[in-house]
């Protein structure tokens, strides 16, 4: 259930010095409905960005490493597609982030962390998560204030075991 591949767009700088406001602001219009693909171009403000495919050895996204250096006061978007062989109910979603973050599943916000904190894997647990049979779209938005900038998402069953019958892909 650990997500090890993503399509990522980062770092998108934000003005104003309020990371909580950056979490609420859509840097990309209709962010909950994003269906990004690797190498796809998108315009944010006056700059054009390219979504990049990321394959992880473990399941921790290090946005500074992806950006090529320490990036402060920035937003990252990470998207993946979860194919499920059947409806999956009662799952746990475990999230870690440095700093603020939110997660959308199939266009619906299911997780939000609005306060600063250092990264800790699985720091927050969302119970009762449902994956539908077929394609599910997961969007992970992480806002960074300063220095470290990491995040992770993984799914388990209600007992903490890996979820059977799911496959993560980078294309819908």
C-alpha cells in the first residue's frame, strides 16, 4: 500500500509568507480534479511547468531532492492513479508531511494538515477510506515553509496489513 511512484509538479513558489493560506489557495485551477501525466505542461502564473514522473526506492517523497536544492515557501503537487480490482472499504490511509498537506481521493478532500510540523512517516491516520473498483485518482499537495520538505502516503487494511488487489500507475 506504500505509494512509490508519482507524477510531481514542484516547486511552485507562493507569496505572502503564509503557508496555511498557500494550502487553501489553488495554485492550479480545479486542483481536486487534476489528472496529470508525466511530461505534460501546465502554466502556473507566468511560468510553464512540466510534470515529472518519480519512482521511489522507499515511499518518502523528498521534494527538495526532486527540485535540486533546498526550496522554501513552495507548494508541490503529486498525483498517482490507483487501480483496484474490487471495491475496498474501511482502509486506513497513513500520511506524513513536512509541512502542511492535504489529500484528495477521486476529487474529494479526505485529509488536511494545516499546521507546521517536521516529517514523520505515518504521522496521521485517516480511517474508513474507500477505493472503488477500477481507477482512483489520488492527489497529494504539500506546502513547505523552510528547510526539509517531505511527504508520504500509504494504505493499509484496518489491521495495518498491506492492501491486496491494488496497483499504482502514472497514467489514467
